[in-house]
């Protein structure tokens, strides 16, 4: 485990000036993990259960947020996001996936490093470190949270103030948890609902109908649309939920299916 932790801490640059961000909130990450777990093949499920316990990927998916204060992972907070300025092109985002920006988050770099460690362990028939797998599961969810690919100058929406049913909040918090919580489902109910409502996307997500770069670009475009909507919003929380809950749900479902696809490929 020490070798893997050392590899991660050396491989991922840190940024002391960044605002900590929690992607999707507890319920959102559990929804993603449950969708993913239900779509693992036999080998992947066996390997994940061996490392994290039966359905452990659901129970442990929020651990990377919960241990941000632990000294061994004191610099891991900026693994959870990759903020960008507005107005980038598809080519800009595609290049960033492999030529990682050295500031404003290290989500792309962290995911690449974690996947390399997992593949190396499988290739060498070594036991998977549970911390590595927990981070990998969690950060793959963060990849599809729009406010984890948000604007640099407002710290991923943390400085965009909003009212939510009369209470003070910010744009980041709304997308992390408040839209999800507004639907009133448990994480398991919501995961089952998304499986039904977005099942037509499953084959396309599993069969690389969209490349990783195209999916990340779609998230970046969604983020841009959210920012564009903000100035004209009338402040009615119900209007906001009505406008954005379906795009949010599609992101959750996409994150779950793509996580399953990646884990199936790693443990094939």
C-alpha cells in the first residue's frame, strides 16, 4: 500500500490555493456506484468485492471526500476537479486529457495515475490496494459533475451565490447535492429510476459511441449552459429544478455506466 500511496502523491501535482470541492454529495456518488455495480461483469465484480467487500464500492464511494482532513491525503483535495476558463474548444479539452493542466485541479492526472496503478496490479497479479480503488471509483464520478469542470475564477461555482428555497447557497452546492436531494428518492431508488429512464443510452456508453474526450466535452458544454442560464434565472427554485434535473440525471447515469465499462476492461 505504501508504494501505491507514494506513487499517487508523487504523480499528482497539488495546488494550495484551491477551494475544497465535494462532487455530487454522498447520495450522488452512491447513485453512480450502485449503477456501476449493477453493470459489472463477473470478473470485475469479484475483484471489486474482494478488495472492498460485497457491494463495498457503494459503501466506500464517499470515503475520498470524508478523509480529506487526514494528513496522508492532505493534498488530495484538488484531485477531485479540473476547472477551466470559459470559451475553450473541443481540441483544448481533448488535449487536456493527456497533457494535464498543472493548476486549477488535477482530476485528469489523478484518474490516469490511478488507472495505471490498477492495471499494473492486475497485470502483475498483485492485490489491489483498497484506497486506490476507492479513489478511482469516486473520482470517476466527479468527472461528470459539471461544477467539477467549472470556471477557474469563481472556484468551480463556489463563489456564485444563489438562493435555494430562501436559503443562501452557491452554484457548486446546488449541483453537488441540492438538485438530487430535491427529488426525494433514496440513492437506491434513484439509481433504479435512472436505469429505467436512461436505458437507451447504455449500449452507446458501453460501446464507445462517444469517446472519453467527447463525453468530457459534453460535460464542459453543460457547464457552459449552466453559467449562461444563471443571469436570466428568475430565482424560482422550482423553475431551476424543472430545467436542470434531467441533464443532471443523465450525468449521473453516464458516470455509472462508464465506471462499469472501465472496471470491466481493467479486470477482464
